[in-house]
């Protein structure tokens, strides 16, 4: 295990994600990576289901395996821009669809993959398949130990207990933080409180990355993603808040545990 560096520069990439618009979403990912690279970021962090959109039933036929076409393209972007990428994307494995997230190093190697566990099955038919709690883990990098889970996984104390035992130096969590239009911007305060509480529980800084857009399928159709991504230190103090209901890429220095 490598000792953590004192701090790491993270680009919080709060992008617009349009359901099913793979090529457009990849273009927006690369625009964000250009900003991240220009700002000297070591890691670029993106939201949940950033390629096809969250709870999009079309992903059952559109998603690829990991490794596969989408992760290969992301690996090429990591190499091109010289930055590590943490991103949520849907993953097809046989007849199963997973809400996954991967961490790719600057050389294009997939360091870690996490499959979401708390998948909210009532929101899509057929639902995402569940990941295994036993697979929760951290990965050693040149910046220390990085933990990666997804959105509603952070609602479950037992999942965070597993992470806490592994002593991450940094948590990166892709979110799909959606609410009815009239509930914004107040809904962003719930994300702040959650991230703050989990940073304290894990005793490490926490990067929570939301997107901007609208849900186009299922019982939550019409709910919007309001952005307002947050970065908290290990004491739970919110250090950075991104724009409310607008795209934003913020390059920030994060002091590690």
C-alpha cells in the first residue's frame, strides 16, 4: 500500500446527462475533462449513469459490458487528458443490467469497479441487478486508498461500516440526486447533510458528484437532477458547493486523511 499524498486535486464534473444520448454525453464528458486537465486535476469525478442516464430502461439493450466499448472509450480519454477518471455507467453482464462505477487511472487501466447495491427496484422494470455488499472495497493508488460506491448505497449504514473498516483516504461517490422541480433548491440541502454525515463516519474527505438533467422514464419521470455537488472534509465541513441546477466543473484541492 502506498502512503497517501497530503492532498489531491479533484475536478468535480457536474455535467448535463441526457437519457440515451451516448454520443452527446461522451462529448460533454470530454469537455469536462478538458477543463479538468487545464486545471491540473489528478482525478476527474463524474455522476451516476453518465453515459445512458439513470433508471433508463433502454440501457437494457444499449449498455455494454465492463470492460467493453464504453469503458474503453473512457480509458482512451483518461490517457488523452492524463487524468484519473471516476464515473458511473450502466453495465450489461449477460441478461443483467448493473448500475456500476469505475475508477480508471491516467494510463487507461481500470483500477476498480463497483456495482450499486441499493438499486431502488421500484423505479424501473426490469430493475437493475444488485451488486454484492461483500464486494465493497477500496483501491490503493498513488494518492492513497480511494473508496467508490454509488448514490443510495450511502443511505445504508452497513455499507459504510464496511468501508470504514477499510480506512479510505478519499471517498468519491457518483450521485443521481433527483427531486420534483418545486423541491429544488431545498433538496440540495439533503445531499449536503448526507455527504457531511458520511464524511464524519468514514473520517475522510468525501466528493459527492451530481448531474444536471431530467428523468425521462418510470414513476419518477419529470423529476430533475439539480446539480449542487459537494465536497466535504473529514470533519464533515462542506468545503465546496457547485452550481444549483446548472452545469459546473470545479477543480478543487482536497486534503487527505
